[in-house]
């Protein structure tokens, strides 16, 4: 076999969904620290419907610093949490919450290996609330998942009968 690899890009791709907007749920959350020592929650966003259901759309994080709390508020609000006042929340409260997210590819160099990598990332304000947020309830006031949410004739959808005109 003879093959010229000079035209093959040396890029590691971690992209499993196309760029664009996807309905997602928070599948897992990891707690860590940012460079300045602030608490950072990193979470995996899993697509919940369509051809890419079950795939990871992106990893994103919330940094609980003075500088980061504006984004934290906007992201939590998009996931259906009441952020109008004081909130008590931990990482487990985020699992299974749902939102609509925009993902875009980002290429960077891995500092450890020097290899180029492509991953999907969420822009700063890339979250919007789903019309019906059916994530698990938390002490923070998230909407509870309700049995029987469906569109007439489609038991798999997430629309509650008779409440199609509710605005969030």
C-alpha cells in the first residue's frame, strides 16, 4: 500500500453533532476549580431528540466567580430555574434539566500534546429556554418532570395536553 499522508490534516475531532441549535439535557456534572480558585461546575450536554439523540452536543461550565455569575444566572434561567432571588443549588440539581443550546466548533491546540483539536462549544449566551422544560425538580424550584406530557397522537413528545399556550 502506498499513500501520501501529507494532505491528511492532523486534527483530533471530538465533534459528534453538527453546529447549530439542539435541545439538550444536562447528563452529568463535575465540580472543580477555575484558575482563580472559584468553584466551577462542568457539565455534559446530551441531545434529547432527533437524529443525534443521545450524543454529546458539548461540554460547558459555570464559574461561580464575581465575573462569572451573570452567565451563571442566564444559563440557570434557560434551564428553568427561578433566579429572581436567592437560590440554594448543588450539582445534582442540574442533572436532567433541559434547554435549547447553540453549539459552534472551536479549534485549539492541546498544550500537552501540541495537536490541534476540534470540539463543540457553547457561546457565552448560547442557551434559551425550551417551551416545556421537563427536567427534574430541585430545591431551587425547577419544573418537575410530569408523567403524561405529550402532544396528542405522540406519546414521546414533551408537550402537556391542554397547556400548549403556557408561556415561560
